[in-house]
C-alpha cells in the first residue's frame, strides 16, 4: 500500500532523514521508533505532504504522490495535540474534511455517525472539545481521520500526553480497530513498550538513518546494531578485548570468529542466572516490579550489573551472588559480530561495565 524509496530531508547541514526505504502492506501497522531528534516525525510529515522531501519517491497503492500537496494525498494524520476546533462541536470537527470535499449533507451526517460509532463516541456529537476528557478528544481526532477513508493512516505520538493507564487502553483499542479496518498505518513513538505492543514491524531510527526493521521479537532477540540493542529493552554492557577469537564477560566466553581487538559485550538482565561458576558480586539494591524483581549487583571491581529474576529467587541487599549469562551478544564498530550461549571460562577477566 505504501512504498518509501530513498526518501531524504536535510535542514541546512543536518541530515534529518537519510535515504529511508521500506514498504507498508495493506492492513500492516508500522511503528517508527527512536529517540527525540532521530527523524521519525520528519519522515512522517514527508509522507503526509506536510514537509517537502529533498529526494526519493513516495508511492501509495502504486501511484507516485511525491509531488502532490497534502490535501491531495490519500492519507490522514492524527497529531500529538488533538488539534480540534473548540468553537465547533464534535460532529462538526469530524465532518470538516468531508465538507471540504463537498459531499452531500446526508452523506456527511451518515459518515460522521459511523466514524463516531467506530471510536466509541456515539452520543457525543453535540459536545464541544472542551467538554471531553483527553482520551475522548483523541478518539475524536482519530474519527476525523477515519471519516475521510484514507488509504494510509499516520499517527504522530498521539497518546504521549495521556496517563499510562489510559495510553495502554487506547493502544489496545487502536490495534483492534486498525485490524478490523485493515488500514495501512504508521505510528510514531519514542516509547519502546508502545512500539512492541502495537507494531507488526518496527523501524528503529537514529540520527536520521534506519538502523533496523523487523517484528518486535526479532529486534529484541537479534538486534543487529549496538544502537538497537541499547534502545530496545535493558542491557548490561561491558567493554572487552577479543583474544584468540573469543570474548570474555564476567565468567563466560563466546566465540566470535573475527580478528582480535576491542569489542562490546552485552547481556540482558533476564539472561543472567545464578551459578556456582559465575562471577561474584554483592547485591546493592532490590527493586520490586510486581511479577519480577530487579536486582542491582556490584561486582568485585565496583561496576554494576542489573539482574531480573523471579520473586522467589530474589536475594536480599548485602547477599553475595554468583551470576553467569545464558546468552551474550558481541559488537564491534556498532555492528553485531556474534550472539550465542556462552561457555564458562576458568579465570574471567573483569571489565568496566555499565548497565
């Protein structure tokens, strides 16, 4: 439904988006994920026609719309702010795009009623935006997009101003509605949990470039760059040196099969387990997360590791524990070299680690 081909945008000497290329299938929900300033909102605005692209092509349903104005593209966009007109009723806000298209009044009335029913706001048509909660206002903004029957729905951090519980509920409602309508959707967020919960695939961006594209599970388990590994989920990270084709990490070793030299070794907190052969450390803090416990362990060289364990396996502050990773990932120059279960080493080297 949507093909983005080497789309790029610069602001002066700053490359905001660098030759972005990917496709969105009909009925697929793609999340653009990355830190603030990575280019995700700029990319979304180029797709919508709200920002002029410097190069590349944009095709919707096989038709090149790169030179079309925003109001001539078959897209609709939900903004972070609801962007509702307070002097208009809910019905009038939703009907605005249809009136611009000069549809018959009876058809507008029918379509507005259907759109409000879709988002669960039947009976709210006469209210003003100031009489709505934040979640209701965002539903109106969504209805205003759906009523024009776009081929591609664009959403720019639409839930960021809402409280955590409401965000979670609206995410679930959005996912069900998007599935039911079969809309190709691009959703911008900097919240990795939101992206993991919503997306069929995630596009991770950094400094204007696409780092990796894939289903949430693939990106979590097999991050191909150091940027993706550190951005999606928590990581324990340590600098080490590859010697004789192997990298060591606090009591464990992994074959790399590359030339010796400096590298970065990562392990996720949930991949640490207790073992008599593991490296020793002292528990400095235990944080109760409900179903799991997050344990901060200070190693003998003063560095800290984060260990995620079951409640019944949690130690107490001051206890000595021995930990070994069940899986390691090794990176050099920001790119993945190897990922595998490690083997124990007899005399583990202690390295400077951060978590």
